[in-house]
C-alpha cells in the first residue's frame, strides 16, 4: 500500500504542471462577477452571482476550488452554471495549493469571505446569502470532506470531485455528494467510494462514478455533463429547500454514471444501481 501511495503522489506532481495551462474565462450575460485579491489561506478569489440577485430572497452560496497545483480559473466551468441557477459561488485559489491542508484553509477562508461580503456595504450580494456549502476537486475535494467534518452544522452541503484521500469523521453532518471517474489513476474511485461508506449514518449522501473518465475530467470543462445537473440540484435542494430539485439526483444515475448510490439519510430511504 505504501508503494502504491508513493506512485500516486508522483503522478500528482507530474499532473500539477497541467493544471497551470487549463484555465477558462466565464462568459454569460446572466452572471455577475468580481474579484477579491486575497483572504485567509487564499491568494485570490472571484465571486459569481446571478445578475437578478436583487430580485431574490436569500440564496445558497458555496466555495469552489481546484486541486494540487491548480487555481480558481480551472473551476469557472462549474461556477458559472451554478450562478446562472441562482446561487452565489466564490471560486478560490489556495495560497498553498500543494496540500490538502492548504485547501482546507482556503475553503475556511472562502466561507469567511462569503460572510464578510454578505455584510459589506456596496457588495452586490449583501444580505442575500442564506445556507452555505463547499465544493472542491482533487486535493480540494479531500479538503472539503475534512472541513465539513470539522465545522459540523456550520456547513450545510459538501461536494467532492475526485477527492484525494478524504477522512470524514463522526462530526460530519453536511449533505455530501462524491463524484469520481472510473479510470482515475491519481485519485482512484476507491478513495471517493470509501469516503462515502465512512460517512456517519443519517447523513444524506450520494456517490457516482463517471464511466471512462480520468482525473482531469473535472478541470476546465468545455462541455457540461449530467454531473453538473446533479451538483446544481443538490445545492438547490439542500441549501435552498427547492423541492423540485430532489428528483434530479434521487431517481437514479445520470447519463454516463455508474456505481450510483444514494442515501437520503434523515430524509429516509436509499437507492442504488448501475448506469442507464
């Protein structure tokens, strides 16, 4: 096992070079953005919000990060559709983007920035943020599971994409979605599925793996798949109590998914199955 983990770490180092050259800028008339230069554990951040937010009551908000060697730009592909769906997203670049601990600090810093922006005079999202969640990829994915366990009820949702070595604890209460790729050699699917099985009883949780997809499926996407609809609906239900969103992910796997498992926890019931 030790040799296997060392090989995976070597793959991480090689992979970090790719992250730096895979950034995409958002483009969409329904989304507003602004930048924040830094925060605790954060080298830079960009806030995405729906342009019609002044017409809305409180909305769900989430942090969002990449993984080892990555930056916030690599996750703009997800930030924009979430903002278009009516939520606030703060995409963060970790000051230390080489370790899970660095991403843990970045997500805590992102939550603090959201709280500050919710109070700041002149902020376009002032007074609009309700429940908060966290989303991360790779080492950022391992970090969000760990942070959710640490913060308990202060975090309502957690979405981990190809999480690297997550360690949930008995204090974990956040509704948690874990998505992996079946051919991921860097953060293999067993890391995500193992975390799913380790979550405490009663926690709403979902696991699925994208068929034939590797680690970089989650970085700088140009074409969105069913996983985006799942993530969007997960946040709409657990952050905003949007009842119509529940059926999107609770009735079985999305297109291209396998090893689907869903346990509604305290909502009652569970289901599992393969891909359609």
